[in-house]
């Protein structure tokens, strides 16, 4: 499973701390599968970017501002979105200006 067992809790904690204007720390939340990592790194190499490693870390400031404040999502909505994108069946989408992953079956 790409997300660590405690990932939902550490994501929730960081987003809650951001909401309360407290300092947050970078926390590991999971890993990419070998297929996901290979696909992402192949795309990065085409763009002249350095490859990444499989561990995924989370801070939360950007997603808090864009999804919770900007789009009105709840913290639980964001956790569900991250969990879905980090699912072991999630695929890397091509053609976006950022690395994007999506679970094929909602």
C-alpha cells in the first residue's frame, strides 16, 4: 500500500496545524509504486528534470490554501483526495504542467 498506515492522521494533523496558524513539519506519508515512480521519472527526464525517489512527503500549505480555503473542501475531503491519488492502482497522467496521479476507478 503506497500510503503509510498513519498517513491520514499525519495529513490531518498538518492541515489542522495550518488552520490554527501553527508551524508544520515535512512528514513522510507513503511511497510510489515501482510503475508510478518509473513513469514519473521518465516524464521528468524528458523535461530535463532530475529523477525523484519513491517516498512521498507532505507539508500541506499549498493544498490548504487552494483546496480548503479556495475551493471549500474539508480536511477530510483533502485526505480522501490524497488517498485516492496515492492508491497503488493510481496512474500517472500525461500532458499536465505538473505531476498528476489519478485512481482509474473512483
